């Protein structure tokens, strides 16, 4: 029989080297939720956090600051089940290797754009339920972003400073029925000339 110490060392090795993780939050109690333990997974590359609570009137507050310790994180999904919402508290420190982000933004209390546009390697951004009327990208923002999809958003204006999203090659604005509505949105001519992605991403797939 293995000793408790040996079993712990084996489990600890597995957790330290864990590359992919899915977490579903189904609690009904305290609406503040932390992910401190996930921050210790230094090899983590793919993470999905899903909110699925019975009481849909309560909006969990999810503090994501520990993810700043996951320096190898490549893909991240922050999503909610039907009728659920979450107030995601995004990390203040940049995730240096994040390339794919799915974000359900309906109940964010702060605009995520100032932080997201600083992600140096972000290439694919799926933004669901973005509540702001105006999406702003400053000069130099989103330096590597290639695909931007806005789904069920409230955006009626895309404001782009010179030098923002310099390599964007796919732009899609739609509802869940894939009805495109970008003709109704005010945006610079450069953005309007960018076609929709050949194969739009959905919430069930990963980019990498």
C-alpha cells in the first residue's frame, strides 16, 4: 500500500502539471466566489469556468485575479448557463500568453475593454452580451487580435483610434440566430470592410 505521503506527492505532481480544467459553479450560498486554488496551477493552458445556479436572481461575483499567476494560460472561457449571469472581476495584471477568450459580459460592473486591449497575444475574442452602447479601442490596443465576434451585444458604435486592432481580419456581430446586424452599427470604414470569419467560433469549441 502506498503511504499517504507518496499519494500526496503523486496528486500534487498531477495538479501542478494539469494543463486543462473545467469548473462549474453551482452554489446557492455566498455569491462571492474565489479561484485562489486555480492560481496555483502553473502549467494550466486551457480553463473554462461556467456559472449554473438555481437562484437566477443572485449574481455571483467571481474574482479572477489569481489567474495572473497562470502564466501559461492560453485559452479561457467565462460563461453562464441559460438565465444565469456573473460579475466577472477580471485580473488587473495582464495574462501574457492568452490567445483565446470567450467572455459573457452581461453583468460586468466595469467595462472590460481597457484591460482586454492590453493582452499582448490575444488573437480571438468572443464577447457575449456586451452591455455598453459603445465599444472603444485605443491606439495600439489589441495588437494581435485577428477575430472579433460580438454576440447579443448592445453595441451601436465601434470607436477605433488609429493603430487599434492593426491585424484584425474577421469581424462578426450577430444574435444567437446568426442574424448579422453590423449594418446598423456606426464604425470606421476600415472595420466595415473587414469580412466575417469564414468559420465563426461558437461557445462549445476552442480555438487552439
